[in-house]
């Protein structure tokens, strides 16, 4: 995995700009795990990835990746490869497949 050394960065912090629309004074990082993971995948820097992996662990991130409703193709393939998640088990992939059907089919 690209971020195998995440445990070497326990001081990593999340860029709070990734969660700009939320009130962070009482933000529930555990309850909003899927949102945090989605934002880090879409817009995060390495420091954000280290934060996410230290906070949620590999299995927690994998569980959230499977629940994300939308990722672009590049991000979807990256996390599929990095976390060894089959594309077919990802919600965003399934939704994309449903959306590609033609009207007359």
C-alpha cells in the first residue's frame, strides 16, 4: 500500500478545510467516518491520509470506501488497488454501472 508508513506519522492532522460546511466544534469523527474518508480520498494530501489511517485503521477505511456513494474513476480505481477492494463490492461502482444503461435497453 502507498501509505504503509502511516503509523510513523501519529502527529498527522486533518486539513479542516476538507470539512468546510460542518460545524467542527461538535463534529462526530466516528459517526461521520464515511464523509471524512470520502473527502480525504477526493481532495486530501498525504498528511490527511495519515490522519485518516491512524484514526480509523485500515479496516475502518476499507469499510467506509465500500459505502461511498460517488468517486470519480481515478479515485475509485486507486482505492480499489490500494486497499485490495474489488470494484464490484464498492457502492460507487455499482451506482456507476446502473447509470450507464441506455434508455432503450
